[in-house]
C-alpha cells in the first residue's frame, strides 16, 4: 500500500534586489540532514554548495537561478526559509563590551532573536557607474553568493577587498569601447585594480563597502553588569545550527 502524501505549505517571499515575488516551501527533514552534515564537515565548499542546493530545492517557481542572484538575496532566502522551516527564534551569544571602573565586563550570555524580522538594508546608496578618468568608466554589479562566501576567510583585508571588487565589475567602458568582465579572468581584473590610484581605488571601495546586507535587530541585558545591549545583528553563520 502506498504511503500517504504529505502536503507542505507554500509561502511567498520578495527578493530584496528586484522586488520579484517567489514561492517557496519549507525545508524537509532530508534537507535539514544535508545541512547538518555539511556544517559538521566544517568544509566551506560543502556548506556553500549545500546551502545553494537546499534553497533551489525549496523554490517552487522554476525560473529563479541561485547563481545569478546577488549574494544578499540568497542570504535573505536562506534566513527566511530557516524561519519558516525550523522556527523564527534563534539563540545567539552576546559578549558584553561595556567598561566598569576601567575594566571590560566581557560577560557572555545567550539572547533570543527573531529572524522572521530580517531586513535587507544599505548604509548608503552608491551609484554602480563609476567614472575613473575622462575616458574610462566602470559599471559595477553585486557579486553572487558563492563568490562572497569564498572570500570570507583566509585573506588579508586588502586582498579580500580587491577580489570582491574584481568580482563586482560588470563592464569597463573605454571611450566608445565596452569591455565585458566575462572576457577577462578574475586575476586579470585584480591586477587591473592594482594599477589604480588611491583616489580611483576608493571609488570602487565605496561601492563595495555599501553593499546591501541582512540586518536583524537584537536586544539583550547583560546579567553581570546590567547593561541593555541593542544592536543590528548581521552574523549569518549562526543560522546554520
């Protein structure tokens, strides 16, 4: 006898970058299992690929390509799916950085945060069209999820920034010529950025430093010194467990 089919709810979410509505279903047990295996492996590539696969599985609409979405869309989808599937409350640890009589409190304490209230914010809106010289203009884009996650570790700050800048270049306009970043290797684009003046570099840096990112308001009272912490929580890694 055939086992009965289990119906799952369908939710509608809005992609932050395009405001496009997409339909999703919650994680299933088999997907929770895959994610747990990836996290326990501590292998960054496994975590990236598993996260992308699970989100793709949960997208009911078939016309969304995870690899073509900006990284913050993918972060948002994962957090929203986690909230719909496992629960909207996540316990994270705060470390109190308040000073009392010259000494740092340093107490570590758990705080429950509501990931259902996740928002995508941008500190400052920066034009994606950057004029470097009278002749050369660069058009920027938001890099994909995999690119951003691979650059999170094992790089010094400036090398990481240059890699992200290179991944964010869409086109280079040289007078009447339009050069696509697809025609150049990532290494070639990184070397190109290294030829910029400090002023030109800072123009690209401003774009990268103002990428949209997810934010969740978190509050908690330190049990040791009594200070009430209120901050914008942006640590994505806590939502894997």
